[in-house]
C-alpha cells in the first residue's frame, strides 16, 4: 500500500513537471532575484537583448546590456555580456561588476511560482 502511494505521488509530480516545457514566447519578460546583500533585475526583450540591473547594499546600482538566446529543446538560455554577482557558494563575488568573458548558460524551467532561470542555484531568477 505504501509503495502504491509513493508511485501515485511520483506520478502526480511527473504530471505536474511533465507539462513544464518552456516555450520561446514565455521567456521574454522581467525576472528578479533577492540576495541577503541586494537585488538583481533581468529584463529580456523579445528581440534577444537583456538589461541587467544590480542593486547591492552600500553600492551604486550597476546596469549592463547584452544579448540572450533560448534553446527550447534543451531548455537553456545563453547570455553574452552579463555580470555574475554570486559565486558557487552563493556569496557576492568581489569582481561582480565585471562583465563575464564568454557565455553564461543557465537552465530555464517552469516552477509553481513561475518561470525560473538558474533553478539549480541558490538564488534563481523568478519571472514577475
């Protein structure tokens, strides 16, 4: 009986997540993330441009522009010209104002609270 309940719960979760493919049309918009030390807003336009605004405590806001491209098959987004604010431990990088050389790649998923970019990290972006 317990196995049946677990399978039912797993199946229900699969049904919920199975419909979670993100389409090209759903990606553009405004995403936000809050850190213990500030906030970040990422606006993705339909023409493949992004605007990234970072507001950290006791720092002047910094805004950069770059390009983005979404791969619906892989559910991945690639950014060129983006700042990376936090490191792999979720701590503020000392060089966060520096635009990353090369590409920044993140996953894009549907979540019960909305579309997320970077859902595997400690601080995912959530679409407003």
